C-alpha cells in the first residue's frame, strides 16, 4: 500500500547493516531478521501517516516531539528519525 515508504525502509535497513557496529546489528537482526521485518511492516503505515501530518505543520510553530509509548527496541523511533 505504501511502496515509496517500503523502498525507503529497505534503504534505511541496508544503511543500518553497513554502518551499525556488529553487536548492535546482531541485536536488531536476531532471529533471522523476522522481528526486524515484523516491526518494519507495522511501522510503514505509521511512517506514512506521520509524514503526511508533518507536511501539514507550519515550521514556525516550533519543533515537534514524538513519544513512542510502546517502544520495545525502538524500531519505529529509529525509522522516524531516518524519515523526518
């Protein structure tokens, strides 16, 4: 449903693989990346929504703070940082 966001998420994960220290990548990609894939699939519609809503905001109103209250490893927050 969100092909542009899906492509960018793939690009971000490839970047993480090449730039994160091995022990951090091992934690994110444990279990053959199935958790990473699951989290990415759940985050994609949220990223699309947040991106659309951010485009509607007037930058002169100041910064925006996001709270991910259900953050396990923080995939959504990590991905939002890459998108925004």
